[in-house]
């Protein structure tokens, strides 16, 4: 069972708006923790180029990439 973000996060890259889902976050976390290239990241996220992937990385809050998924789930359960 996949968890969902409590608040939907959307990031605008040029004319495109990208929704940050759990799946997207997993890909971004993989990028942050491995030697994945921007080209490969763009491919996995169905972006047009590495430049779009770079723009997305500049705009996404860093805490989303470095907060372990289980910690995020625990915090969501304890919030009113």
C-alpha cells in the first residue's frame, strides 16, 4: 500500500507543472543518494531534458529529499 502526501505539492517548471507524488519523491531520493545523472533523472520523471530536471531540483525543498519516508509517515499520523 502506497502512502499519499497529506498536501499535494506542485512545482512549476516553465509552462509545465509537476506534481510531487510518493513515486516522484522516491525517484528524487534515489537521485540524491546515488550517482544518477540528470539525464537519467529526466528520463525517469518523463521530463524533456536534463535542464528541466535541474530546475526541478533547484525548486524542491531539500528536506523532502532527505527526510526518510518512514519518518514522514509517522509525522503525518501524529499531526492533528
